[in-house]
C-alpha cells in the first residue's frame, strides 16, 4: 500500500511538475525514473534510499552517464 502511494507521488512529479522545471538530468534514466524503478524493485525503504543517493550525485560537477537501479 505504501509502495503504491510513493509510486503515485513520483509519477505525479513526473507528469505535472518536472515538465515545468526545464531542467535536464545528467544521468540516464532521469532521477525520477531511477527512483520509480528503484522503489518498484527494492521497496519503499531500500529503493527510496537508492533514489536519495542518486539525487545527491546529480549536481553540476557530476559527469552523469548511464546509471541503472
């Protein structure tokens, strides 16, 4: 149940908020897609932590690249 709620929050962000930010993620897949996949695959706690770690790596000095959960 909690997993479904978290996934819906991420999807809401992807559909309604992200398109209005005009930002590009340095990684593939995007940080929100990575978080969505990580929560689906590893659950809310472990997937959420993986998503947070990814967000901390996404900054202007990061080289980016392909990073799959």
